[in-house]
């Protein structure tokens, strides 16, 4: 079948609906979910960016905005609508021969389908291997080889700052090096021209159109594998990390609630990380959704179409928790205060940082300019290997210091290794406890 015409599936306008009560189900179970409130697709004259939200409210929506310079397109999903999309892809994957323990490669830009693919795999017990969409295809193919992926989800093309670049043709040239990949499912993200190989390549919209939206969740042991994610390789060769189901989900939901003082009835949570990294896995998809919270996802550059795009999105969707990297904060500070000052950021109540130590000057700018001096800054320390936050202050409880992640999260003891290999440990109230955990930049906590 050919490409679809018209707008993508989905409904709703760019508004945020309030909760009418606690969610009656969660995305990864077969429990009941709130009823869907359908709407209609709506064009927008706002600057072309890409953002979407997921909310447990029957009136809430996923909002996705096209990044192209000539048009704006939106899609909206409630939790129930998201569950239906996940169910369809989960059934489609089973029809393609993917079962419990099978590996599915995901090489997609920051579009809703990347999260839907992750959740669909989790629902049937398949192992997803998401690769950062900005990598060159040969890096992705290497990860598919090692993991033994059977099905690969890719996009026809990708957008950046209003320009489109082809993705599938470059992947096609290298698929011979990944002999385990039997099927390639292609998401029409840009309408870029690409060839389709008979018997191997399938359009995403075709496979889900033929699938039932009801897919019972697979019963899994806590230690059953959930996903493979490769480290960035910035300090050594990329390492594949395998996270299991029960412990990982418990950790990310618990730390989402704890570290960010989560109030799921009212909070709008925005983690700016790409889903291709562990921060996006844990605090864009699994943590906020598992906790029943509204979550925001953004595709694009922080300076396109203008340097205030982040603050425009924060104001537009009433973001209350903003979790980002010090690199982005330093870039925004360099651009100047005039960009955030264009927008009402009064809905923000908590700020978070992740990915690297934050220097005191960037911390102060973040706290005073973005947070208005009223929002706690939660500096978090963790790794791909841990899957969730290990060190962070409790907002409003722990005394903070710019540049320090402060104390271990509940249930953890901090410590560090000396060069000779001897491990020192310091518990609460013992000498050296704060010194060990506050110096995480120089002494990674094990």
C-alpha cells in the first residue's frame, strides 16, 4: 500500500485539560484506563516547532507540532488513546513474529511513534533497543548486529531547523551488515522519497491499520529483560546495558515521585532529553507515564525557530517541572534573558538538571532567571547503568549548594573509590558522608 493522505491519526487541539480524578489504570497493565475524549485535528499558526504531551486526564492530550517552516500539524492522545495506539503496534509486532524476549530496533526521531514503539515492546515482553536518531546509520547497524534485532523501526527522513534529510536510503545501504533484521517498518515522518524492498519493508501506517487495538499485557517476571541501551561512548567504546522489567520500572516511578515532589493531579512534566538516551527513557517516557503524570516531549532545536522556543512551549502547556541539561542552560544564558522574559513562566515550581555537573554560574542563572528565585533546583546524578536517579536533593527538604547533587536518594549509601582501589563508605551522620556524595564530579559514586 502507498502513503497515507491527509492528516495523521489523532485528535484534539492545543489545550491542556485538567484532571477529573486519579488515573484508573497505567499504560503497562491491562487495568482500566480513563475514557477517551476525542476531538479534531487543528491547524495552528504558531511558530513551527514539535511538541507533544501525554496526560491521564480524559480531557488531556498529546500535542505534536510539525517542525517544518511552512505548516503546523497537531496530534492529540489521551492515555486511553495512547493505549490503543500501543496495542495496535504491539499486535502488529506479534504478527511480524516478535514475541517475549525478541529484540526490536528503534531508530526514530523525537516523534510520538518512538514512545509508542517502546511501550508496545514492553507490553508484549519484547526488548527494545532504541538508538539516538542523530547517529549515523552505521552506528545504529552495529547495535542491531550485537543485539540480534529481528524487526527495525525507522523513519523515511528526519527534520532539523526546517530542513529534511533522508534516513531510509542510508540505512538500506547498510542493512546487509545486520542479517538478523527480517522486517523494516518505516514511519512516514517527512514524506521523503524512499524505496521499499518487497518482502522486507512495510509502512508503519499499513501495519497498524490492519491490527487490533486490544493487546493484553504479557505476564513477566521482575527479572525479565525490558530494554537494551548503549552508552554514548564518549569515554570509551559504547557498552550495551540491559535493564530488567520490575526493578527498572520501580526505580524510575519511585524517583520521579521522590526527586521531583511529583503531584500527578496537577503537574506537567517536561524532560528535554532525547529518547535515544537513558534520561529520555526514564524521565520522559516510563517515569512520568508510570506515575500517571502529564509529560511533554519536544522535537527540534532550542534555538529554532527562535531562541525562545523552550520558554514558549513551557508557557503554552503550563509546564510545572522542567528537567534539562547544564549544556542547554549555559546556551540559554549565553543568548540572554530577553528570550525567557518574553514568556510567563509562573507555572514552573521545580527545576532539575541531569547529564553532567552544573557550574555555579549556570545554576544561579537557572534558579533566578527561569525559576524566578522561587523554584528549587534538583541536581541529579545517575548513569545509564543505574537506570534511575541515585543522588539528588529532596526539594524543599535538603539544603542545596550550586554544583552539588548533595545526598544519595532514599535507600542508597554514598561512597567513592580511592585510586588504590580501596572503597570508602560513609553513611548519614558519619564523617565524610556529604564530602563523598557532593564531590561526584571528581569521584563517581559506585
